[in-house]
C-alpha cells in the first residue's frame, strides 16, 4: 500500500515519538484547549448512546496518552452522566517523564482532575466522579444552581466553583482554569460543550479518531451549537492504526 508523505503508521512510532506528536506548546501562559473525540466513518459520536461503543485499541492508546499529557480534563455534565465518568487513571512515572520533557504531565505524577461544566449541578454525589478518583473533581457551575445541590457535591469531595450566572461562558471557564494553573486543557466533550467552545473560537486543536465503523441510526455528531460557523483548521498529522483506525490532529489556523 502506498503511504502518503504525512500519514504515519502507528506501529512505526515508539511511545516517545507518539508523545512528541501530541506535545502541548512549551511554557503556556494562557490555556491551550485541545479537544479529543471519536467518530464513526458516517459521523456518529456514539454507538449505543456511548462513545465507548466506537473505541478501538488505537483510539484507546491516544485517549490515554492525551490524558497523561493534560493538566485538566474538561467535560460537560451530559457526558459525565451518560458515561458515568470516574477520575482519570494515569501512570505517575509517565506523568513525571512527560513533565521532565516539557511537553505535559505533572511534576509529582498526580493525575489530571476532571472539571465538569454544569448549569444545574444535577450530578449524583454517589457517582464515580467522587467515589472513584485520586484527586478531587472541579465542578464549574452557576450562581443559580440550587445551593443544596452544590453543597452536596462539595460534601462529596468536589471543589465547587461558581463561575457564571445562568450559564458559564467559555471565557469564564478558561479564566477558572488559568487561575488554578491548569493551562493544558483536554476537553473530551460532549458535543454541546464542544460546540459552545468552537462557537466562541476557544478551541486550539482537535484530535479526532475515525473508527472503522458505519453505524447509521440517529446518533448525533461531535459538535452541536445554536448557530453555524466556519472555522478553518490545518491538518497537523494523520496516524494510521493497523485495524483501520485513523487518528488525526487538526490545529486552528
Ligand atoms: N464521540 C465522542 O468522542 C464523545 C465525547 C463525549 C461525549 N460523547 C457522547 O455525547 C453524549 C452527551 O452529549 P451532550 O452534548 O449532551 O453532553 P455535554 O456537552 O457533555 O453536556 C451538556 C451539559 O453540559 C453542561 N453545560 C454545557 N455548556 C454549559 C455552559 N456554558 N454552562 C453551564 N453548563 C453547561 C450542561 O449541564 P447541566 O444539564 O448539568 O446544566 C449541559 O446540559 C453522550 O452520549 C456521550 O456518550 C461522545
């Protein structure tokens, strides 16, 4: 098979090469927002209502690496509820190595916290987000969310941050993360949060896995927003998995 000049076989990359391909820019003083999504060939963001239904070994490799590289994993509450998110499980030694290389990770090896955006704070305090995590999650919410809900999430171990009135704007979201010294942002969605961030021109890059699957049905796609926009992106790389998975990275122009 002919290989295009900028498509790389995943099997030809060492773990270090792969990490370098996904390095965050050095010495960030502003949040750098990287999104990571998986889609079927026919554009579905879910199979069986979950993104997990689209995952392949190659996707899981990059999904895990992007978590290892990040300071914080930003998700909408819809995704947390649908996928019963727990805390990120990362490798402390790998996190320290990535930090020493200046491309991500963490100096003491601790995992990135999950930061959940929610207007209503309707998240169960018994959810894995609170019970299955090494570090406290951040709940980024609003002043109008019921006080007792916020209190229950704080009692469950979360840091609860009121960052907006009725909703949290992308600007306020990024301010909260900047103030906490978490510039390497990895957003794992979902489509509503991603659409809002895109509409506000707040996304620096998209890592998109195309799983070698057609699924039909009525599944939604990876971004949804109230109005349409056209954001030009540049192709940064294409990595090919043996199983047909295509791993792409797109950067904002
Ligand atoms: N293919 C993939 O890679 C992928 C990735 C992620 C998710 N998914 C799938 O996507 C589905 C969930 O999608 P979704 O679009 O409903 O979820 P979402 O974007 O994760 O969550 C939407 C929710 O986030 C909160 N939110 C979003 N923007 C906000 C803002 N500006 N201010 C305050 N709160 C805000 C609201 O929570 P409240 O309702 O609590 O106020 C809103 O209902 C699931 O089926 C999941 O499996 C797929």
